[in-house]
C-alpha cells in the first residue's frame, strides 16, 4: 500500500475538533521549587483503583521535574480562571506569584477555586511518541459546581448543557409551510425576552409606568444628560420611543427633570426607581442561575453578546462616556 502523505497541521486541526477541559498540573522539582503548566491532555484511566493520566511534550523544560516528582496535582480550571491558564502556559515568569494555594496531601502546590482537583501519586511514565504519558493514582479529590473552562480549535470556549428531556423527532408536530415553529431563533429570543419582562411589568404597573418609560429611565441611568432625540436614538432597536408627552409625565412623577430647554436628567427619585428596576431584573437573573446553573447562564450571555455584535444596526454605545457631562 502506498504511503499517504501525512499533513501534521491538518491533523492538529482535526484533533482540535475534540473539545477538552483545561487543567494545570503542578509538582515540586527535586530542589523543592514549585513547577506547573497548562495542559488539556488530562483523562481518566480507571475507577478501581482510581487512576488518571496526562501527557507532556518531551521538549518541555519541566520534563525532568515531573519525571522525578513523587506526587503531582491536576486542577480542572473553572471559567473564571482563564488568566491563570494563560499564566501557566507562558514561559519565563513566576507562575505561582499571586496564585491562591491550599494545603494538600503532598507538598505539591494545590491551587484554589477550581472546578475539580485530583491529588495524585506518580505511578508510571510511558513513552508516547513525542510526549511522555504520566499515569497517577488518585489519593484525594474534590470538586465544586463551578462551570469548567474548555478549549476547542485553539480557542477557549464555554459549555451549555442541552435540556435533559430527550427529543423524539418523529413525534414533532408537522411544521406549517412557513416553517415557523418553536425552533426559530427569533421566536426563542422574543419569547424569552417577553417572559422575563412579564415579571418586570408587575413592578411597572404599580408605578403606572409603560415599557417605554422603563427603557427611558434605564438609558438615563447610564447616559445622565440627554435630549429627546438622543434618548430615542438609544431606544430605536426596542421598537419603542418616548414623546414630549411621555417626558412631561415622567417630570410630573418627579422621575426626571429638565436641565435646560432641551435636555433631561434623572431626579434622585428617578434614579432610585431605576435602581429598583435593576435590582428586580438581577433578582430574576439570580433565579435563572439557580435553575440553569452558572455555566449555562455565562454561555448564554456570551452567545447573546456575539449575536448583538453581529446584528447591531449601528446604535450608539450606551456605555460610552463621550457624551456624559464632566
């Protein structure tokens, strides 16, 4: 059989299709110096006895230290530890500077606040081509419900769990010719938005406020001094706008006041009302986090930010300080 030319770069890209977690492996060099590096080659080997493995390039400067170490620890990083991952992936710096450590079974450094940690005794090292494969016996472990940091196609990523219920495709109702069904992105975004806003409307009704008033107060809580045209520019994407009559109503409720003939700003009562709205929105978000989990909510936020960026019609930056008074 003729030998097929092997494309190492394509092979690397194909391997990148397999999404992995991100770990930091730590140990002590023979002289007691702590060593650590970022790796995504971690995997389980056996449950009984409990064993795990990871691999290290033979060209790594840490090969000697890990080869001679009696113990090493594996830290499965959480999503908020991306900077830590970058630090331990770099060369020529004090990786442990400022890193929160805890006391473990051995003297190997034990990093805090990870999704999971495995404290291991180095059992055997195997040759694996251009890598060494370290197999260790797990002496102790711990984990906490922190969403893990993951890696795919050379980039950090987030995970989102699918609904637990299995979907029987054969039992789905036949979609009408317009193909409008519950899987349409616009429907999902719209329904989730209005269902969350439904809870907020109970607060609005108590204050005799409409959706447009809520949007206006929210914008003015960030951009402190705006005229009517500037305000409506920020509200265009919502499909709502405020009129002179709306502004007169908000003035009559002591929620906003006129700064000059054209510009408005929040009163202290208006700011308190807006902050109350924000507190209610955050309470709803906390309930969602309890139901969905921190990881899923973070992944959802990331995807929504990307969607907003891709669909932005050219709205002014709401959080820009350019137009704020000094």
